[in-house]
C-alpha cells in the first residue's frame, strides 16, 4: 500500500490506528506550544493567533484611553476659556457701571451748580 497519503487522501477513511496517531500528534503539539510559550519561545498557530488577538485588544484599549484623555483635555481647555471670557465680560460690565455712575454724578453736580447759579441770579 502507498501509505494512505496523509489522512485518507486516496478516498479510504482513516483506520482507528491512524486516527489515534493523529490525535496524539495534535495533543503533543499543543503541549509543546504551551511549554514553548512558558519559556518565551514563539508558539505555533493557534497560540500565536490568540496572542495577536490579545495584542490587538490591548492596542485598542490604549487607543481608546488616549482618545478619552484628549477629549478630557479639550473639554478642560474649553471650560477654562469660557471662565476667562466670563471674567472679562464681568470686568467690562463693572467698568461700564462705574463710568455710568461717574457720568450720573457729574450730571447731578452740574444740575446742582446750575440751580445754584439761577438761585443767585434771582
């Protein structure tokens, strides 16, 4: 016989012995991958995919964290600018009020002076 062609490629189903051998090989490969990973050696197939997925998730989490921090910083800056604007407006109102009061005072003094002059003329 021609060796079965690696898993019944010739159309014949695997014998029980061949199935057992295949399962044993998979089990051995899995154990080797776990041992390699424990020693820091690059794992084969499945374990590597798992690591890549984990790295991708970590990267996404870092990216999301950075975006949130940037948004907070932007919001903080906008709040500071808003407060500064409100302070400038309040100061402007106070100055306008002071000017208005000074004008009213001047007007009142001028009226008094005018009345006094008219009183003296009579």
